[in-house]
């Protein structure tokens, strides 16, 4: 849940919710994984469109 997604159902959010101050692009402060979402992985070149080969991306950018 440090990524900002809280899957615990509540009355107000029966399917879970995105915690205030986080988004699909921004994890909560102190979350240990710098890339956690498919959106972030796409920007980093790790996740590619299904019609492209993995070798077409620039995954080594994450290893720096």
C-alpha cells in the first residue's frame, strides 16, 4: 500500500482507493520501490506495448 493504492474496502470506497497525495505516477513518500506502476515502467522503458519486442525498449536505463 506504500505505492498509494489501498485495496481495503470501506463504506465510502468499497473497491479500495488511491491515498491522498499519491497517484499512478507518484508513490507515497518513503515507498522503497522507485518504479511500481505500469505507467512508470513504461516511461522507464521496462514495460512496452504488446506489439513491440522487449528488446525494443531501453530497460538498462533502470539499472543505472
